[in-house]
C-alpha cells in the first residue's frame, strides 16, 4: 500500500524551503489523497524556525485558497505544529500537532533538535542526560494534553543525535519505563490521540530510522494507540520521504493498521 498523505509539513511561513502552492502542487503530482500544512506556531521567544505572529492570518488565508483550488482533486488541511511553549491558538485549525523542540530552565531556552552543540548545552543546563530526558518526557505529556491536540509529534525527538547511543542507551529499562509511562499518561486521558511515525530526520540526514525507536513503536502497538505516517517535510522533494522504511518499521513493530487524516476525520488503512 501507499500511504499518500502527510499532516506534518513546513513551508515558507516557517522554516520550509517551498511556498504552500509549490508544496500542494508537488503533493498532488504524487497522488496524495490528503496534505496537511503544519507550520511551526509562533513562540514567546525567538527560536528561528517559528512563524511570525503577524503572518498567521495570511497563512490561514493562503491555505484556505489552496483548499478551494484543489477542491475535488486533493484534500488540503490547515494545521499547526505547536511547541510546548507556543501560545495556544485562538483559531480553530483543522488539526494540531503537539511537539517539544525546546525546554526551558528559569532563565533560558534550550533547543533539543537544532545541533549537537546546543543539545550538549541543554544537557548541562538540566544537570545531565537522565534529568534532561525526564524533563523532556514530562513536557511531552503536558504539551500533548492541551485542548484539542490531534497528533503527538516525534515523541522521541530527544534521540535525534543518539543513533549511535552516544548519549544514552534507548533500550535501557529505565529509559523505556520513562517513555512508556509518558505514553500511558497521555493515553489514559486521550485514548484517541494519534502518534506519528516521522521520517523527517531521515530526509535531513540525521538518522537512518524513523521516530519513534522500535521498542516505543511496539509499545504503542500493544497499547492499541492510533498511529500515522508523517514526513515532516520541509521541501517539495521529501513529501513522502522514506515511507517505505517507515512502513517496514511499522510492520516490524507488529502494527497492522495506520490512520490517515482526511477532511472528514481519521480513516483506517490496513498495511
Ligand atoms: Zn517538529
Ligand atoms: Zn515539524
């Protein structure tokens, strides 16, 4: 099967390379049934990738115009990727992704996924990798349980620079317990929330496997959590990047069905 959809994409309204029109056209050419725009929402501090607050209205209008342009050809959905510290939007988006890219101490903000140097600084600021991981998953739970969150973004983004286990062993019992507890807490309150298998770090050359790591994906499968594929694309040439790898990853984890967001809601697809 082909998944032919992503709800996680970035365009020139935040840190993507292509305009919304270029992204939509490329998705249509690939035969996508649905395409979601999820620009990084604005933040109360400058991170560099966020959408400017004054651009948000224009963003909504431009995506709305594309919805009309592609009406009957491809479903376009208007969303946002909210950071842990994003101001909650006062507009009803078609969908919201909750992600944690930054953590803060009382006097500073630290990037989780920008580069190794900044990640190292973040570890120092939180007093070691174990403390940082605890903080990250705690923030992930709080952020995911905000009102009307549809999708939990890259739940183990904190492993972006850890593919060679340079920082921690992602198979260690203490680490998995931390992640599983976070998943349990989210699912207890929001059993319908959707977790993504995200190939963004593969397309950008940071990892060879999608988020989340296999033991985490297996656990989500055991918990019968809803799972979708997202490319977290930032350009027209990565709209369904590594979806073949993502599907294999899902099968290895014992996942038998995925959820794809359409205008009318999530639909189930057998894999
Ligand atoms: Zn993200
Ligand atoms: Zn993203």
